[in-house]
C-alpha cells in the first residue's frame, strides 16, 4: 500500500482583485493548463534546491503541488508589488491577467476531480480560504473563488475554528495528518488562513513480493551503511540512462486504470499517468549534488520522454517518514519576501482591511512498501565520460537518491524527496 499525505497552511493574522474580474484573454483550456504546470515544475525544482541546500545531509520530503496551490490563493488576493513578486516566484510570466491564471487553476481542479472518479489511485487536493466573519472580502474573491471560501468566527470561537480547520485537513488526508494547528496558532486576532491539503494512495502496476524483501545494506558513504528492508523484483520498466543528468532515471508506475480495462499487451507507460520516478546517481560523494544541480523542469521532462522499456532487476528500500517544514525562510530564499513583511505586503484585491502573511507551515508523510507508496552493493553502477554508459541489468537504489511523484497528464510534480540516510528517518 502507498500512502502519501500532506497539508500546507498559510496564516494571515490581522495587523480590485487586480485582473481577476477582467475579461479572460482568448486561449484554450489545454494551453493555459500546460503553462500553469510548466511554472509549477520550475517552482518545484527551485523549492527543492533551497531545501536541500538548507539541509544538505538530511532526508527531504514535501509536496510542491500543495505549496504551489496555497500560494496561488495568496496570489489571487495580492496586489501591487506583492502581486508582482508572487507572480515571479510562481513562474506566472505567461499570464496576461489573474483571470487567466484562475481559469487555468479551475480547469486543472475540474480535471482532477473527474480523473479521481475513473481510476483506482486516490489523489485529492483541496484549497480553502478560512476567513474571519468581520473581514470584508472583495466581490471578485467571493464570486470567483466561492467554493474555496469558508467563514470562521475566529474572534469569539478560536478553539472551535482551529478544530474545524484541523478536521478539514484530517478529512482530506484520510486522517494521516491530524492536529496540524496548535492552540497558539489560531487566536482571536487571526483574520484569515489559506490552506491546501493533499492525499495520494496507490498501488504499483507491478507490485513487489513481500517474501522477496530482505535486509540489505544502504550505503551513506563507501565505508558506512545501514541495513534496510530492501524490496526486490524483476520486470519491464521505463528507464533512461541520462547523460545530461548523469543518472539512471527509473519510472515505477502506479495503477491508474482498473484491471478490467487494462491492455495486458501495452507498454508500461501506457498503463499509468502517475509514477514514482527514482533518479539514481553514481555512488560517490558528490554525485547526488551534481544531479540536483542539473535538474530543472526541462531536463526532467526530457529524461522522462527519452525513457525506453527495459527488463531490469529493481531494488528499492521500504521506508516511511514524516517531515514538517517552516516555509517562511524557504519561501523567502525563493524570492517571496514581501508577503511576510507587514510594512510592504498588500492584499487589496482580497480585502479592504490591512492583512499580512504571518506564518507558513507544511507537513508531509510518505510510506513506500511492496504494494505501492503508503549482500554488498556498494558498486558504482556507471561513470560518465565521453562514451555512453552501458544500460544496466540491475537498478539498485542502495545509496542516496532523489524521488519524484510525477503526474504525466498534467505534467506536475505532486511530491518529491531525497532519501539520504535511513538512520535519520522520523
């Protein structure tokens, strides 16, 4: 079983949605959706880069998808220089207006809801603006984002409001994340909370057999290792020996088509739109950092498109961990500084009252096992010189690697992480 869940909260205590009510420029739904998620991919890579540089020796797991969507809500309410800065951080330079972005956002939301009814994989993502009853919202925000708005009595019932928000997060994440907000984070002074919660649970198209899982070493260096439960199977998977990234890139697809509808003769990539992508560098001290420095939206997309079906033996650690992130310093390093500065932040397109973003938090969980995602092998699999590396017969993830949960249909990165050291998993 695979269980991935997370939530993001952006709190705004007290201290003309520009473009949202404009006539939408003429462009196709598909074109807008593609452009929105090209920006999301670039945002995801930028966020990963900041986090891994801030925690260079730690495991990492978060959802850029959730973070991006919560910040979109902030963008829809922003104005002036705050709006311009958020547009840059969110890579929205393609959009002629906020209404174009909102339209793309709504297209993706509707598409996601429709897909969830037609596939065994569960993926849900919900956005909410919880606002104080006495906070005057603009007409546009109330009409154009009506389903995202929930009135709360923060002033008279802060504890009940906190419980309601926590219960909403728990419901979306199937109780994987509970009590997200502590008592001191929702007070009578809270005016507005922006939130996104996301959940994914799926089964591998080709599951690992439990009886083949065995303790094997995972190397953090040439001389240090930990024994981990290593899942193993032999099968046909999409694999690319990527000379640009200098890594092997393996796609492990989740089941997104019901068994009765599957074409058993189809290639692996035709059975699923969502995969866990394992990016495995050579085994040396700087190889993972080298790969991460080369990773961006274009190199990831090219690598996935260049993959070919290969029969290969796969070894992957069975793991589970949770990560909590304080997003304010992370987003500040990405360029989102004005939204946290009460002296310059402007959200005039959300409300006529003066508000600013006070805090931003993120929690993510992942479980990877034989069903899905809820010995010495310290061998250098390949090197990169002038000649193309030989395609391997084995893909052994027994040293630090990067993983991405990727939705090929929307071209979005749902979750991503770095597995560095099993001893430090929470």
